[in-house]
C-alpha cells in the first residue's frame, strides 16, 4: 500500500514541473510551425500522391496537440497554485479559530 502525503511543497513542486513541461510543449509547437515548408518542396510527384497534403495535415495535428498539452499544463499549474493558496487560507482560519477558542476558554 502506498503512503501518499500531499503537502503544499509537493503541490508547488508538481506545479513547477507542469509549468516547465508547458514551456517545452510551447517550444515544440513553435518548432512544428517552423517545419512547415513550401508546397514546392514536394515536387509534382509528391503533390500527385498526396504526400504534401498528408505532411501538412500531420504537422498541423501535432502542433495542435502540442498547443493543447501546453494549455492543459498551464491550467494544471494554476489549479495547483490555487489549491496551495486555499490550503494556506484554511490552515490560517483553523489556527485563528483554535486561538480564539483557547482565549474564550481562558477568559
């Protein structure tokens, strides 16, 4: 059985990893855009057998997937940051309530 412990530091680390991967997928999308060549590179035979259209179609699909992965990872980072913030706020509220309860019992 796995003993999984989530801490704010763990969430922050996962968020930083997601952000780093998002940057890499963004770079990949840019590279795929640069890989788009002129139709003439395929010549008349490549055009006739549909090589160029399949190449462009595949390239566009890969770029779209890289962009979607980048957005997903950015959203993941934001969600993890929000969770850490909510966790800290909740911890502070609990601490304040316990402090107030102690003061009420003492007074």
